[in-house]
């Protein structure tokens, strides 16, 4: 039977969407208010569980490029895993998806074992999905806005925490890795086109490398509205190089 639109969100849809938009984080408030005051107006383009919410008078846009993920979480149930995602706002509509990932799990009724979401992560915490430690790269804007890039090599995920809003922005791997390769001037296709190497070779990338890639990525595909440019730390000379310079003939460092 075909669904009739517009319709109200089901109680399960509403609970899960608001769950990945924590009430205590100011950056999620506008999305929470939008969801509370909107209706489901159409199906999305990605199949079962993918819908568009908006004012009932709005005509759904399924032709524009698909917005990036804004918030994401997952429910681990007895019979499978349920993925919950909300995409970035596209003018007067927001798209969400609640769908089974593994096994057979119904978004209507399920027996939950546990749940996790990136949205509640804070610096110094472990990966919300697997519990492993993550690589954290702290950075700031020229006016003191604090950011933290987190990279989990176990689950091969990365996200950016904005301390001002409390939002954790999922970062698409391929686009970010492309900027990292451009910064490093790595052109070997076996390396430059293999984005998984961000995780396998992570120890070979300095904090400065990762910050520069994030700075360029955010300029091209803005994830975070910045209060001034990201400050890139000046690379400090290693101790051996400093000693070599200090004991050079005529050096003023001695």
C-alpha cells in the first residue's frame, strides 16, 4: 500500500531523530525545532526508510545534490542493526533515513541491546561506536574558536567537534583524504587514490598535515562556520637539527 503524504512522524521516528540531536548541545537546537514543527512530505531517493520532512506546503526536492550527513547513530538490536541519519538542511527541508544495516530489524519494533551516536562525543572520550581510543588533533581559529578532529582507525571514521556549538560533524573520508594528498604532494595513484591509507598510515601524518587538510577541506566544502581562519601551527625544528644549527661555525645560538 502506498504511503500518503503529508503525514506526521511516528513516535519511533521522532524519538530516534531527536536522540541523535542532543538537547544539551546548542548546535542541534535548530534541527530539533525543525523536526518538532514539520511533517513527512515525501520519500527520499535512497529507498526504504528514507524520507523528507518539511512544512506540508513545501514541495519536496529530490533533484538537488544529496546533502552530507549532519548527525548519525546506530541501534544494535537482537536481530540486527538499525542506522539513523539526518542530512544537512537543504533550504526548507531536511532528509532522514532510518534503515536496517545488518540482519533483519524493523524500524517499527525492535529489541534494543545498545545504541551509540557521534553526537554525544567529547574530546578525550573513546570512539562512540567501538570504544577504541582515537587520534585527536586540536586546533583553533584566529579568534579562539576551538575544534577537535577525531580519527578512529578501528572503525575507519573521522569527525570534527566544534566546542562552540557542541556539534560533531562527520567528515567524508574520500574528500578529506584528497585534500591531504594534495597538501603532501603525493601523486602516486596507489597511495593517492587509496583513502583507507589515512587509517593504516595515520602515524605518518603529523598534526600539522591533518590540520592543513582540514582547513582546505572546510574552505571547499564547509562543515563548520569558522570565526576566522584555522591557525596552522608552525613546525618546530627537531632537536637534532637545532643542535646542528647551534654548533655551526659562527652560529649566534651558542
